[in-house]
C-alpha cells in the first residue's frame, strides 16, 4: 500500500478475512478451520464469532496457543486449515514463525494471519 497506513475495525477485518477464506475453503470442499495464537481467549473468541457470522458455509473455532498448550495441539486434529492470530505489540514475530513451522509439521494449511490492536 505504498507505506500508507489505514485504520480499520476488527469487524471490517473479520468480514474481509471470512469472505476470502470462505471462498477458498469452499473451492477445496472444506468448511472447518481453527485459529491459533497467543491472543486472550476472549479476544480470539470474538474474532471466531465475527468470522463465523461473515463467512457462510465455514466454521472457525479458537484452539489456543499451540506453542504453550497441549490442549491447543489436540484441537488441531479437528481441522486442516488454520488462521494464525497475533496482537500488535504483544505477539513476537519469532513466535509466529515457530507456530507456522509447527503447524506445517502437523500438515496444517495456514490460510491466513490476522493481527489485532
């Protein structure tokens, strides 16, 4: 975007992400995805709700932080597609890179990365 900074709302970001992912996942016949990352459970749940409302035919749920939670790793078995969540000023780039490497090792397809304020 040529260095131009835009301010959008979480609703607008989720709507755009959900519509793009919905189209991509439908093409492959997949309707369930999982979100991972180090966001608070409450914020991740808000994003999941907004994406599920905006993307007809898909269902996303929050698995949690796969780098630090065995429960999150277990939940990965429920989906093939993953969205990685991060928070500006909180999430470290090296953790996102580690998470993506781990997800790929589990055979998961990363279909997006969402960062929130």
